C-alpha cells in the first residue's frame, strides 16, 4: 500500500501526513483551509482540489478532523469518501470523536465493502511532528494488521483496543483519568501552599508515595519539580484546556449513553468548562491550578 489520501491537514494532520511522505508513501491531501493545503504541499503532499480527488486513487485513507459531525459528513455525505474511494481501500480515522459516531461510520464503511479503523492519538502536536504518537486502535484484526506500516510511520506505539469504536473508548477513558488526576494534583499543591509545605518537598514525597501519577511526575502543574512541564513556561500548551474539555465532554456523552456512573468525570468537565469560560481555553490544561487557587 503506497497511495494514501489524507483529509484534514491541520495542526495534527499536517505533520502526520508529512511523516507519511518521509516514510515513502505517496500522499494526496485535502483540507478546507487553503493555507493548510499550501503548507502540506511544501512538505511533499500533493494537494487535491476536492475531497473526491484526494481519495479516488487511494489504497488507504487517513482522516484527522475536528469532531464527530465532520467525520460523519466527510465519509457519508454525497461526494464523501465512502462513495469516492476504490472498493477495498483501508480507512483510518485518527480524529478524536464520540464512540457512537465512530461505530456508525465504521458500520457504513463495512456495508460499502471497506475495512475501517478508529485510531485516535495521544502525544499532541509535538508527537505528530516527531512521529512519536500513540495510536489507540479499534477495528478488526485484519484491518489492524493492514494499517501497521501506515500507523508506524506516524507513531511510536500502536495498540489494538478491540472492535470498532474501542480506540475512541480508550482515548476518552484515558483522558478522563488525566483530567481528574490533574485537578487532584493541583488541589494538593494549592493546599500545600496554604499549609506552608514547599512545592519541591511535596513533589519529592508524593512522587515516591501513593499519590504518584503522570500529572504529578511528568506534567507537574507548578514550576520547578519537572522542568519540562508547561508550568515552567507560563502554561503555554502542551495540551490546551479546550482540548481537555472536549475529551471530558465526550466521556460524559459516552457515560450517559452507556449508563456508566462517572461523578468525578462530570465534576472535572464542569471545572474545565468554568476555566474555559474565563477565557483560559488556549492555556495548557495544567493551568487549572490557578483557578483552584482562586487566582
Ligand atoms: P485542527 O483544527 O488544526 O485541524 C482540523 C483540520 O480539519 C482543519 O485544517 C480543517 O480545515 C479541516 N477540516 C474540517 N472539516 C473539513 C472537511 N469537511 N474537509 C476537509 N478538511 C476539513 O485540529 P487538530 O489540532 O489537528 O486536531 C484534529 C483532531 O485531533 C481533533 O479531533 C483533536 O481532538 C485530535 N487531537 C488533537 C491533539 C492536539 O494536541 N492538537 C492531540 C490529540 C488529538
């Protein structure tokens, strides 16, 4: 499989498509935004004038779009991918979207004779550029095997999470843990400040104790203990609070649809909603510590 159609050449899709070119794939790309298409052309991607043109000769298609509505439209609308792509092509959606949309589109693809995977990523724009993304993949064993060389050209870790929609399920469950744990770690530092306990001392103790978690040891929300964390550069993202809110809302939608009880996930979504409504949506999500301090 050499010929790839890539749809959605934004902050993530642009560098992901560029890594496919570097790995020797022939990539034809499409995006609604002309400047993204121009940037992609400079990275060796052949720009297409329409969605259909981007996929009509493709052996595989990768999409990297904002949300479920965009993914449903791009695949299923008149002139969309399912009608334009050659039969038997492999379809990979790497957008972060709701589980229900992922399953609906995968089943429409199957009816049209195509294998489809949901393959959302973690690792952010840095991982997209460096080709070190983690892919969480839902779909059949055969489709997962076929996708290997494509996903490995854009990422470092590729995990099969089960059938259609399970990649999205893994992504939102993981990010719900992340949102909740970041709030927990932030509250602990805010309390420590009130109690006169030094940041570094709390870090040294908790990072070796039962409070240890990624939000503390890799992404600490106060400056100092983890020099690479966004707290050390004025909370420039990183991973924006808006993105965290999007994923927490997806988790809440999925919880409501499946009947799961996620009270802390709901609270985390509320707190990030409040934070974003204060105009902080472009800050890194770890900046929520400032709101919890009352700052
Ligand atoms: P983005 O807005 O930069 O890119 C999306 C692109 O899709 C845009 O260029 C837009 O013009 C294009 N687009 C929208 N509708 C289209 C259509 N009908 N046809 C063609 N192109 C269309 O967003 P992004 O940051 O690249 O994120 C993409 C996805 O990746 C999202 O689902 C996001 O949640 C997920 N994600 C992002 C990050 C991150 O750090 N940015 C990390 C992990 C996952």
